[in-house]
């Protein structure tokens, strides 16, 4: 069933105040309307979240925490932040929460600062194995400030090899074990990770930026009880506006170091408009419908993966059990960039991505990463996922066979049919 837009977003002032920016936003609205968004870290925030975000709360400085601010006039800010905290605690079953990190990277920066001194040893998943920049990439603060020992996945199965990880942890004896990913299509055994961390007295931090919405909707195991600290974003599967989040099961141990690592350690004033939007996001995720959404995201990813494999494509690890998948382009003789650019032309947004043990350059890797969160928010189901899988497979076959424009035009028609049947959850007048 196609959902029809129920809300119309309007520009009462912007059109005349700043027509240039207003027009660019309209252009982006048209792009989002008419493309299949398959980047697994993207989603569609609700109109309610957008409204909370675009408010005069951005006028207020509220450095500090509820009841302990450095500025006057924070009564309402205290209520907004407290509400966001309470909802996040309830949603994830965590005793400690900090809703102030501006984004996922800032949440991670604060957690490193709370747990490690510069130069301390940290283990995190290598970027090429599916880890995130903030898990120790040399180009990132994490790789510059700390002594990073990256772990890989098994070369054959492309899965995390917990025995190998255990041995590496015994050798390295890290201060912190970073768990979590941006491009790993499977579940993680959090209890096993905790055993490994405990055996070398490391602090286990799980970064659930990608899968927080699946955890909130009971479609993926929760890392909260097994991890010492958990970080997240709100804009990915959790379907909020852009933002970061830190959680911990043990309030007593973690409140002081984590609160002070966020403010004044790594940030100034909190983005109160963004915190209000987080509160709305957590409120939405607490509703029973969100469980249906999270379940559909996983079911849809599985259906898309199944069709891609039926069409002869190789998916890393042989499939998915979360919201994302990686296609290995090497058997087709293609490279990621070329596919990403051609996909843009046929109305499919995806990103080129390294696959495990990729020998190609980071700028033009051998894989593409696809996901279901955004198209699921539009109301698409397993039937549409099969059609999307066919569009992607047809595109890859056309590119591999060096076949011409007519073929790409035909795919564009099919993606347009889908986006027209399943519009964004809002119109823009
Ligand atoms: C997306 C992501 C982040 C960073 O989030 P930003 O909001 O872009 O800073 C951190 N960790 C992981 C694992 C991610 O996937």
C-alpha cells in the first residue's frame, strides 16, 4: 500500500526572504521525492520532527545539564532535555543517557575522552571490514590521538572471528574495545564481545549508530546490557533528525565522566532545537508502530538481498540480517564509483563502499552498499524490494555489458513509477 503525504511543509517567509536558498531546498525536495534512497545510513524524519527542529529553541544557550546550567532562562530547556532523557532511557532500557552530542562522531569523541588518555591502545573494526572513521581511521581524530589496533573479519566467511579477536585482544591489551559498524550486514554477539573485553580488562563501547532503530524496534539484539557504554546517532535507522546519543547501563559509574566529557570536554552549548527533535524521535520510536517499521526494515533488506542473489550477484557474507548489504562488483569487472554515478542517473541513490580485503583504492572501491530504511519509511514492502533488486541488477548488467542509454532510460522509468506510487511523507508547497 502506498502511503500518501498527509502534511504539507510550507515556507511562509523563506521564499521572499531568501529565494535562492528556498529554491535549492525545493530542488532537493524534488530529488528526494523522485529517487530511491538506498544509502543505509539515511532515512526520512517525520514532519513532526522537522517542525521541532525548525524552532526558536535554536536561540537559547543552555550550557550544563538540567538543573545545573551556566545561563539564566533555562526552565523550559530543562524540561525539554529531561523529557528527551526519560524517553531515551525508556526506549533503550539504559539507566544513563546523554542527549547532547551534536552527532555520532561527537558522541564517540566524548567517549574516547572519558575512557582513554591520548596514546592509549584502542581496538576497533577496520574501515575496510565495515568499521567507522571514528573507530580508528588514521585520517580521523581517533587514529591520530590513540594507538589503534584494528581488527578485521575472517577472509573466507567475512564475519567477525571472535577467537581471532580474543587472541588479538590478549596481545594488544587495549584500554577500550570499540564494537559496531557502518558496513557489516550481520548481527554481533555482544555477550561474546563483553567476555573478550573483560578478559583483558578493556572497556567495551558499542557504537550502534547504524542499528539503533532496529534495537529500539526489537528487530536486532540490544547491546545495552553487555556493553559498558553505547553511542548512537538518531538520524539513521532510528529515523530522527541528525544527532548523537550516549547510553550506559551503570549510571553510578558513568554519569560523571561521560557528562563532563561531552560538556565542557568536547562541546559547548547543546543544540536545544535538535534535542527537542530527539525527544520527538524517541517518542515516535516508543509507539507500537515503530516495532512494525523496524521489523519491515529487516524483512525488506532480506527480500532485496534475496533478489540480488537470485540474479547472480555476490553479497558479502552471503546476505544480511540487518538493514544493509554489500554487493561485490569484482565478478562483474565494475568499480564502485562508476556504479554510484550511473545509479544517480537512473534515480537510485547508493554509495560505493569497500568490501572486506578490498584491494582497490578507498576512492573507488570494489563494492556498493545498499539498505532498506528509507524506502521502508515510504511504505514499500517485499514486492517493491524485489523490483528494486531487479533495477539494481539490470543496471549492473547494463554497465558490465557496456549497453547503452536506452537501457538506463528504461530503469529510470521503473524507479520513477515506484517513487510516484510511494511519495515522501510530506509535500512541499
Ligand atoms: C554514521 C556513524 C557515525 C557518525 O555519525 P555522524 O552523525 O555522521 O557523525 C559513527 N559511528 C558509526 C558506526 C556510524 O555508522
